C-alpha cells in the first residue's frame, strides 16, 4: 500500500459513482462497481480547528474504493483473466465542501 494524497480529475456516472480518473497524465477506467463509505476528515491536518456551529457533515469525507486499470491497458488485455491481472485498487476521497477529488492510496 502506498499513500499518495494528490489531487485528481474524476469522471462520474449519473449516480455520482466514479467511472474513471486521471492521475499524473495517465487515464484510468473503473472496471468494477466501486465501494463507498464515509470517514472522518483529518481536520487536525487540514486546519487548526473546525469553526464553531458547523455540523458533523463538515467533518465527514466521502471515500471510494475502486478497481481500475490504465486506459492504455484496455487494448492490450484481451481476456478477462488478463484484465484482472492489470487491475489495481485505488482509494479516492471526494470532498463535498469544495467538490474536489484526491487519490489517497494505491494498493499494489
């Protein structure tokens, strides 16, 4: 597992699930339905303190676990077995506050 913590561009479907993303000049396509959950923000890292009167929603962040592969590997992978070999698990964070996405971790 590698911690990355970098901004990324994400494409979502009509259900707001990630279906693809770009990171470091490479485009990735999500190959299986992603898993979503909510976690507490690392507010102690992001700011000195949370403003008084702001609800719990400002302390939560939307997390996504996706299995994806580089778009360039789609042409190379001809069978489902080879597709599974080229899949990598990524953990993405979506901030509803400012509608940004971050790549948090890669599970190699």
